[in-house]
C-alpha cells in the first residue's frame, strides 16, 4: 500500500481529523483518543493500530483539542502549591544515581524472551585481523557480518584504492589502452 491510498475509512499512513476528533480507519467514527478507542473497540493496542494503518510510531493518537486540553491542565497543575513543591524537590541527578545504584533484576521469563529476541545478534566471538596491511587492527565482527575482512569502510576503501592503483594507472583517461603497457586491458 502506498501513502495516501484508501485504507478502510481513512488514508494509509495518514490521520484525518474532524471537529469531533480523529477518524478511525476501521469503523469510520471520530474519537478524541484514537488509541483508547482502538483498544476498547477493536481489541488492538495503539502500536498495533499504527502498524496496521501505516502510521509512524511517534504519531500521537489524540486529537489536537484533547492535546491542547492536556497541556493546559498540566501547566495549571504546575502552578499549584503541590506542583511547585514537586518542581523544587525535583533533582534529576539524584534520581539517576539512585536508579543506577539498584541492581537490574530480571525474571527467568524476561531473560528467556530477551535471549530469543536477540538470537543471531551480537558479536561472533572470534577475533579477526584487518586485511589492510597499513592497519592490521584486531576486531570481533557481528554475527550478521561473519565474513568481514576489514575493521571499517574507510580501511576497506583505502585498501581497495591501493590494491587497484596498479591496474588503473595503466589505463588512459579516454579508456583506451596505454601504448607503454601492452598487457593492460581497457575498462
């Protein structure tokens, strides 16, 4: 499906907004909070709704009127004594230090699902020496790049430029053979 193609009651990858709210692609009605409607009315999460209808993951599923009301309420709450006390007591550095001081606790189920989700990713486990004689760095390639011969693209590029210099030097700019090298082949 292409962006803007008809997708149910809406357009693929786009949200239509009316005075009542955002129009649902599935049922065609308008709601101020489309994520809440997708869950209650269609049994799908907001992420599933976005994926099914080609919306960006960062796209909010609330109408502009509701978003404005949420912002207004948040600003009003920060002017109350409780909001001012919260702002005064807020210490992001202390919160980060406290969070990092606690050990990570993983359940066995979380560890197992994390392992299966990351299967095939990560480092291969063997060290490889860069094939560029000027570099010769030792690196450990990723699983998806087992056959890597160079530590970086720039290293591979410099190796290829120096390796192919002898061949390209024997060819003139016009693409014809250079008379000084009878063994040279044209491009």
